[in-house]
C-alpha cells in the first residue's frame, strides 16, 4: 500500500471519529487507526501502547509493564470465570461482534 493510501485512510478514520454517533462507532474507528499505524510503519510497540490507552478510555486498566502480582491476579480472575472448565470451553462460546474485543485481539491481550 502506498503512503497516499495510508494518508487517505487516516483522514477517513478521523472523519468517522468526528461523526460517530455511538461509542462503539468511535471504538471501531480507533481500532482501525491502531491497525493502520502498525501496518504502515510496523510500529507494533507504539500501536500496542495506543491500543492500551484507548482501552483505558473505555474503563479497562491494562498496565504496560505488569508485575507478577498483577499477572497472578489476572490469572486467578480467569480461572474463576472459567469455573473449573478447561480453556477449550471458550471455543464453544458464540463469537461476539464487539469492537472492544476486536481491539483487544489486535494488541494481543485477549
């Protein structure tokens, strides 16, 4: 993709953010903004940081450098949520069309 295509993409994304009627529409545009940055420049670290900042704006507090205690707490929450079922149980759940989940998946936190 040429630089001009990325410039046009960024302009279109900015327009979507400005004209969004719902938070879900804005979040979808933010997701594409992060993907555009990572695709154009290969700046995956910066893209991950941008994604984490966007998630913070939506109430998800994800530390950039988690401690062992933070990781242990997250693992415990995950195990409680699974209720002694194997992780393979997740494959039986219906797929959600959720912009927040899509952003999480793009920055590899889900």
